[in-house]
C-alpha cells in the first residue's frame, strides 16, 4: 500500500492511498484524517438540556447543537467532554456516562464521535476559545425531539445524540 499526503491543515489531513482489493486489483482511496470529537448531552436538574446556537462557516448558517469539540492529541475522551462542556457552556458535571461511539463519515473520513451523558451540573464561568461565538440556552428533551421532527435541529451529531439520550433515559 502506498500513502500520499494531499493536504495537511491545522485540523484536517487529506490522504490518498493506493490499496490492494480482495480480488487482487489496485484502487485509490482518498480520505480525511480527523482527531475525533466528543459530544455532550448535558441535563440540568430542572430536566432541560444545555444547547447551543452556533454559526457554522462551511454551510454558512446557524445550527442548534449539543456541546461538542475535538479530541486533543492523546487526550482521554472523558477529559475532552469535561473540557468542552466547561469551555462552551460554563458548566461542570458531577456524573458522566459514556453512551456510544459513532463514525459519522465512514465513506471519506476516520472521524469518530464519543457521546457522553452529563448530569449533576454546576454553573461556572464560560471559557470560549478565541474566535468562538455561540449562544447557550436550555431546551427540554421533548422540545428538542420536536425540533428534530420539524427540521429545526438538523445537525446529525445532535440529532443522533438526542435520540440516543431519549432511549437511554427510557431504560434502553
């Protein structure tokens, strides 16, 4: 197998590999290396979720999302979730449960998303990264699921996380 670097950016790295297929023929596979991410479903004592409204540059629009962020090199995913929840929302959580791992773009990227459920939240100070702008708000899980049905929440990470949390809370 041959590997060629097509592009090395700050976050993403594009590779082009020549691979041998099961029938013995050769083919090319282009893909993106991504460090992975952690998404947090943070539930307040009042039963509401912590949500974010954030402008995303690539699609050039705002999205309603659950808190999430990339895994730093060598970082434990629970530490990533704790860091991202505090930075983006200003909350820490006493209780953490790993819900699942997903691979959102298996056709062209190696990115994985680790999902955590966080509860026992305590308000601290928000620590946004430089250049990060978002609005934090509360939303009930029932309303969030309605927003999914209405198409108001259409970020796949958030949609999947909300649906998974709903099943988890019902004893799935």
